[in-house]
C-alpha cells in the first residue's frame, strides 16, 4: 500500500460515524439523545407488558396470547397505563407471534361501541377491529406476524413479532357493567404456547443498561426498513437495527457524552409534548397512533398517552389552563356548549379529569363523588333553558343547579383534562368544528 492509498484509507476511517463519534463527543451525545428517544416506546411497551404479566415478587399473573380483563371502570387507583379513560372497560392481551398466527374472536356487540386495537412494539396501531371498521356483528380474525403466511379467516397483520391487543368496550353507567362483562367474556385469543418474555430495563435505568435493553428489543422486534436513516445517524453509539450494542466500546469520556445525551433526551420530553392551541384547545396530530418517522412525537405519546387511538377512532383534546395545559386555581371554570353545538360524532364524548406526576404522566383524580369524567352519557346532566350545556370544573362543589354538571378537580396541585370524542365526523376531524374554550366562571 502506498502513502496515497494509506491516507485515503485513514480518511475513510475518519469519516465513518463510529470514528467521528470518538473524535467529537458532541456527535456521540447527539446519537445518544436520539437513540434514547427512539427506544423509549419499546421500553414503555416492555414495561407495561411486564406489569400486566407479573405480580408481586415476579410471580406470573397472566400469560401471553390470552386476554386479561379489567372488570370495573378505571378509578384514581388505576395506574397500569397513563391517561386511562373512564368510558370503557379494557381487555388486554400481549401477543407473541413467533410460533405462528393467533385466532381472535370478537363477539357481536350490536350498537355498543367496541374497538380492538392491534399495536406493534413501536406503538403504531397496525389494525383496529370493531364498530368503525368491521361493524357490530363480531367475527373471527387471524392475526399474522412478519413473514407469516396469511391463511385463515379475516387476516390482519402485525408488523412486529410481538405486540399488544387492547379492547375497549363502552359502558353506560354502573348498571351496564354486567352486560359489558359478558361482552368481555366473548373475547378470545388462541395460539401456540410461548414462553414468557425476558426482563428489560425501564426508562429510569442507567444509560448502558437502557441501551442494552433496547438492543435486545430491536433483535426481538426488528424495526422497519424506513428507519434506516435514523440508525445511520445514531451509528456513533454502536446501536444497530439488528440489535447490536457493546458498551465496552465506550470509555469513560465516551460514556460521559452518552449520559449527557440521555439527560438532554429526558429534559426534552416536556417540550416535545407542547402543542399549538386552537381556540383554547390542543388537537391531536393526524399521525397520532401511526407515527411514521416522527420519533420524538412517538416518544412523548409513549410516556403520557401510551396506546392512543388514531383520530379517526377517537380524538383527544387538551384545554389550555393558566399554566400551559395545567390549571392551578380552584375554579369554578366553565365549558359551555351552545344549543346544537355539541361535538359532531357517531360515538360519544367525555371530559376526564387528571392529575400529573412529576414526569407528566396523567392519572384519574380522587374526589368526594367518585366522578372521574363527565359526558353525554352522565346521568342527571342538565341543560339550560336555552338548550345550552354548561360543564362546571372546580375543586369543590359549585353548589345549586351546578352540582349536577360538576366535574371535580384535584383537591390540591395542578390538574388538567382530556376531552375524548369517539368516532368523530369529518367536520370535527378536519377542524371545521372546534370546542369552546374552558374559561373561569
């Protein structure tokens, strides 16, 4: 090899992403930041799965490829998934398609709303079965994984070998619970026996442990080819699409850069959740529920709204308070729908109260009347003489005629709300209809 060839080779090595990383810590920090956010949905899915399948001391509570039912509506004690709704009962099954397809049976529900969402491990809704897409007659469906033959009745495909099947069935008050539980009993999932999943790190883990778990998750559930540019950008970290990661390559200086990138990623999550309000509300992005290459948005949703449905199925709106999307005063606040101006939809609507954790996860609020949401199915809801409808939001009972329409806020600390509109019509989906603002009364 002559001197010119040697210099060319050294130049090529110097241009390689891994070499640049160790020459410039900033590249490695940026790679770690982007990789941490990219992997967060995988980590949150694995954490949620572990929580669902194991009990105290790691004892097995439920197996893969089988439904586990929540038999009561969510309350302030429900902490399995962030931002739970108080409208439906959940039935959940964690899928493993590595041994072959699964057979899903959905019972007939008639006019009762049901959705059964099949999410891949990257939190995209690969398919949704139920009222909007397949109707209320139920049916039998064959769920196939990557590279598997599409044989069997009503084939639907999951894009990763593992995933989450989450059913939501509408409940019209406490007296309706027995009927909904019967619907849940009619849900079934059958397939080959599979071993339980291994343990993975959670989002609080040290950087090396976190990225090692992401590598194993990538190997178990390979990313789509369309994420190739991302893996080229994070190559300095040594994390590949095939699940390779060797922390021993990173010396103390390199690990310091990695940890700085992870710290930036954690800090950025709050900003990633920010949205531009329209008339006092933030509206869901069209890509919610199927994120494509918007990895930052996907990470923010995985932390604060894991398992969100796409807008065609349900729209989630958040009101603007006196501190961003948070309210800090005692109220009362009022949400007024003028006569004939309630949301245009083919399903139902609700306004749900939440209290945030320091990391921004949202859970239902303990209150003296056990009312966690209010909506078009709330018993005793009263309209005004002119046909308008007022919803009153306050820490304490606003009293008098307002009590029937009261949504209790948390006794102390900031609070926020989520307005859900199920099966929105086109004029709500495209923005011709907008919610009225929540205003101090």
